[in-house]
């Protein structure tokens, strides 16, 4: 009978441990947790190609009305 009393007392901690480990999503690892105001701490963007830069400059000129 003593085995029957141990099962309910172990079930909850084992269940919570299992849920806690399952909740550790790999995508959430190595993310920024401490922020600096006014500073972007994310990954760097890849550089733009010369053609893309030229296209953006042309679009900015058109939008400025010059």
C-alpha cells in the first residue's frame, strides 16, 4: 500500500519537469534579454547590392519630387 501513496506525490513534479523541458524551444535560445535604449542588438543585415542601392536612390528621388 505504501507504493500507492508515493505515486501521486511523484506524479506532479515529474509532469512539471516534463512540461518545463518541452517548453524550451530552440528558437528562443540565444536571444537578446537585456536591451540598450536606442541600440539595435539583433543580427546584422546583409549588405545591399549596388543595383539595389541604385534602385532605392532612384525611388527616393521620385518620392522627393525632385
